[in-house]
C-alpha cells in the first residue's frame, strides 16, 4: 500500500489552523449564477475530474501525536466524501444555501475541504479557508465548466500594466496608532456571520486615469466606513484596510492553496473629511502601487517566525491565540478583497450557459467584524458585505450597502 504524500502546512494555513473557532467558521463562499439548469450526473463527473486535474486540492489534515512540530496535509487519490450535492428548490432555497456556506465549514479531516451545492441554476462553493482560497477554487470550477460543457474556459489575458519598481508609499499615515474599529450597529443574539449580496454598475473611470477600479473601490470602502463611524459617534481614528494581492497565474499551472499576500492601505481621518476626490484617488493609487511592489511574506515576517517549529504545535497554537488577542486593537479596520474581472468565462455549455453573476465573500470574524468582497462579471459589479453578527445586523448591512453605492458613484464624478 502506497504511503500518502504529506506536505507541511504553509504559514497561512498554520496560523489559521491555530485560531479556528466554531462560532465563526473560516469559510470562503463563492456563488455562481447560470442562466440554465445543470445535469446532476454530468456535473458530478466533471467536478470529480477537475479535482483530479488539480490534485493539490485533494487533501486532508494528517493525524499526528500531540508533540508533533508541524501540521501536515495528506494528499489523497480520491475524495473522502461526495463533494457535489443538490438542494431541493424552494422560495428560500438560495438564501438557505448562502446561510449554510457561512455556517458550515467543510472539515479539514475529510478530503477535499470544499463542497459544491447546487440550487436550481446557482452553484455554491464553500471552502475551508484554512486550506484554500477563493481564486484557487475558482480555477478548479473553471476546469469543471470546460469538462462539463466542452467549451474553452481559458482565462482572459490580464490587463497589461507596466512593472512597478520598488518604492516607498508616499505621504502615508503612520501605523503606530491603533486603527479605527467598525462601530457597533444592532447586533443579533446568535453568533456567526451574516451576509448581503448586491449587483451594482461598474464605476466609470476616465480614460488615462492614474487610478484603477480597485483604487475606486478602496476609496469607496474608506469613505463608507468613515461615514458609518461618524453616524455612530465613534471618535475619528486612522483607517487601515487590508487588501489581498494575488500574483499567481490563472491557467492550469496556478498553485492551489492559500496564495495571496496581505497588505494594509492606511487613511488618515483628515483625508476622509470632505475630501477632494481626485486627490484622494491619486494618493490611494500611489499607496496601493507602492504596497504591491514591496517584497513581503504572505502574513509578514512575524508570522514566519511564529510558525517556526520551535515547540509542539499545541503549544504554539496557544501562544498564537494569546498574541492574536493581544494584537486585536492593531488589527486592520476591515478587509477589501477585490477579485476584479472574473478571468474565466465559466461557460457550462448550451443548456446551462455562461455565468452572469459571481459573488465571493471572505470570513468576517472579530475584531474586524466586516469584510467587503467585489468581483465583476458581464459588465456588472457584484458586491458581498459579510459581517459578524455580534457587531452588526441585517439592517446595518443594508445601510452599509446604500452608503457603498453612494460613495462608489461619487468616485465617478471626478475629472
């Protein structure tokens, strides 16, 4: 009998594994809307073959003694469970599937740590974020679409931009002060995450603008939260917005796992009070370009030292959780994950058709308590707001959506 291949947990996976909580599972949700229905047996066959085309996704946490120095992934030849399921249709079937995607993380003990649930013509991918991220699983789904429909699902070429030299962020607010927290709204009595998804027009950007749509979304997020905090009487503090950066290729060679690195974009309170938007957009563009150009480990140098095998994982897990609690006041205000234009057609063939809406959402645990995720498909912006129910309620999410839509529109009214 062949011994399964084992791979030590990368830094991102290990830190996430140390800090798991049942109350707020670390799930990534991907929701794909198609115009037509899918055949059950064909989809199961196509998705299974896609998993084999990307064998790194077929993994589970390997068992080990309490004194082990590392967690390890164990690669499997086949899934341990049925990955694809079909929910019965109903008036609230889609909303209930969304709720399950936030509340039920695929266990790390079963390969693969991802589930695909189908409700009518909507696909819900639920991912355990300790093992995988959204762009990696979207790559697997694009492979499944091609196998299912027989149509080319190769990624579109990324936008051509000149390489950015290493540079220091200009005119950047200090990071020494603890950043603003999202002000408490009307929390719900039960723990977990809530979510709201909506579709908006893509923001207009004048030709030759020195900023990107991502910079418009970053400014929109900052202005939305500054407005929200003012409304709730919070003392002005600097905002810091975490932004994932993904440099991986989108073709079949894409590494599967957690492949993004995180940077933090700062905003001073004075920048967000009656700003002159062209200047704010320009400064934000300069900051994001500079931060992307900086060579940096995925979670920073501290996480690399923290996950060195200097003690058994159980001891390091307790130490990591203690440090996380102590560092909570310095955690960024929120996370903005802009997937950008979905690079794959996600074309499932003649009957099911091509995706016309794709939503992502990232975990929203405290102390951030709110994440903003955007993607664009078919010329529309798909926004997901996800929050900790101990911080916000559904009415708060609706108000934040309205503020986001308002400020996104203001970023268009610039010259």
